[in-house]
C-alpha cells in the first residue's frame, strides 16, 4: 500500500530503508547497487577542491543508501 503522493514520501523512505537493510543482512549475498550519477564540487578542510561522483538521487536518500552500504 505505497502511494505516489508527496505526503507518503516518509513512509516510502522508511520502507526502502527496511528493505535494503534486510537484503544487505543476508549472509553470503553480494548486492550491486547502480544509479545514474552526477558530479558535485567538494572543498576539503584544507582548501583542496575536487569533483565527487555520486548517485543522481536526492541528497538525503543518497546519504541513507550509502550509509547502509
């Protein structure tokens, strides 16, 4: 019962996190996660600038997914 309405986004995010956690905890299973990618400019604490490749999804969703993997 997942809707595609903006008010249901939090429910979908929680569902997605639970599914990914369940899959990633299965022993002896390799998971390959793919996505379109964007580049973003990052400046380190020392002032060095570089480009980082990251999945082309919302920042909060990307950070949650990468945190699980």
